[in-house]
């Protein structure tokens, strides 16, 4: 009781050091969030073709479309929901919704059940990942946003990669189902338990608003409609960040569906595919710790622009070296992982920089809506092109789109970081 009273009366302060315990708990929560979605990276496309005998690439990629659309819509709603519910309540709700996912993936009797499980997974990821991002930004204040988002995304995407590696290994020894998917039960149980323990950050948001040096203009709307328009197209820098986020996750959605099929077609086994699919998000995850810190030092724009161009090179390498598929897959994963690590925390920090604390949650929700629509767009583009022109054509399209997005980011985004201290 004394500990609870002390925690409740402790002065609220912004900063990573001042809130290290809650920040660490939220990092651990996001490891569980990433681990749950990592269940699907290696095995699910192959479950579609080998277990359920689906021959259309677009039909196989339908689970990614369902996931991407649902997660994107949930991200958008999550920003608005923070006006009515506390972040912790939404975090716990996200875990409750995600509870059936590993069981459905393990024992689904038809492909429709897999698609339905991905609707639940999209809801889970939209709520849990959005809240861990928002809560970490709330805790650290404006001076360490890049580092905070870097640590958050590093935890999540490293977990995605490690889980993809693990499921690939388990699939070689135990089959595609149910063993690889059931490790998700651990992630759900741990994530829900930690979400119940972590404290809400409403007081930290109130403190930052009180300390904010730039008052909210009287004519500036903070509702979802106004913020959606501002983040999507009215504000030049926010528009640049939104389009870059969309194309970045289009790449992820495309490789999620295409790479397992492409590299198995060229003779690689499940363990090798798991290595490729795991290496990409592991580098993406771990790389965000230094790149998030770097974004606070040199600005967001250089990392965003050059990160998109590095990703484009990764797609070129995947095709240029395809006669040596393992080398092609590993080098492509390295460039995609490093490029995405450069982009990811810088984009979230850039959006936070250009958004007033009063409407930041809606701005981040809008950005994450466009970013995660990229999953669905990538799967849709990949499915249509793969059915019509082959898997190689999808990789070419991704390289061109990614390079173009980097050039648009260079034209539109302006660095506008909050002052340190």
C-alpha cells in the first residue's frame, strides 16, 4: 500500500531517466506485440499454398490485405479513442482482442479462418503498438522522441525477426502447423499481464501541454477530421512523412508475401527462408536504436530520404543475384533492414515534431493509418502483378516506388525539431 501511495504522489516529470521503469515495461510489452505478428512472417504464405492448395498469389496474399486494412483503420481510430479512453485501457483491450490469434493460426480448418484471424491481429496490433508508441513519447518529452521511438520500434521488430527465425526452424522439424504458431500463446499471456501492470501516461501529456512553448492557435482544429486533413495533405512535411510511411510498409507487405514464394521457387528450404525473413526485421529492429538517437542529433530528413534509397537498392540486389538465391535473399534483407531502420523512428519523430501535443495522438494515428495501409497496398500490388507478370515484376515495381518515395520525401519534408532540454 505504501508503494502504491508513493507512486501515486510522486511528481510527474518528463524524460527517459525519470521514467525508466515504465519505459522499460512498455519496451517489454512491445516485444510481445512484435512477437505475435512475427508468427506469420515465414509460414503463413506457405500454409496457403501447401496446406490449403491455393494457386492464386492474390488469394494467398489476402491475409496480409485483411491485416493491413484492419490495422490501418485501428491506428486511425486509436488516435481519436485516446480522447475518450485512457491509453492503458486501449492497450489492455488490444491484448484481449488478440488472444484467439495463435490458436486460429494453429488449427484453422480453412483459409477463411486465417483471414479472419488476421482481422483480429490487425485490431490487436493497431491498438497495442499505437499505445506503446504514444505512451513512450508521452513519458520522454520532446527532446528524446527519436530515441524513444527507436527503442520502441527496435523492441517490436527485433521480436518480429527472432520469431520469424524461430517459426522457420520449428516448421522444418515439426511441420507448418501447429507448433510454430503456438509460441504466440506466450506473447499474448505476457503482453496482457504487463499491460495490466503499466501505468497510464495522461498526467505526462497534461504536463507537456502546460510546458509547450508554442500555444495552440485558436483557429486550429484538434479533432480527427481536421488532423487527418492536416497530416494527409495540408501540411507539406506531414504529407511527406505519410507517403514515405505508406511506401515503406508497402515494401514490408510485398516481401511478406513474395519472398517466401520467390525463394522457395528458387530452391531454398524453410530454414533458409526463415533466415531471410528473420534477418530483415532483426536489422530493422536493432538498427533503430542508433538511428533513433541519430535522428535527434542530425535531424529526421536525411535518414528518411537515404533510408528509402537504401531499401530500393535491396530490391535491386534480390533480382540481380537471384541465380544465387541465398546470397540474394541475405543481401536484400540486409539492405532492406538497414534502410527501414533509418526511416522508421525518423518518420514517427518527424510527425511528432510537426504536431502540437493536443492533437499529436490523432496525427500519429493518421500517419500510422497511411503507413499501415501500405501492408494492404503491397499485398494487393504484389498479388495482381505476380498473377499477371510473375513474382520478379513485383520486386521491380517495389524498387521503383521506393526510390520515387525517397525523392518525394526530399522535396516535401522540412526538419522542425523541438528544442532540447
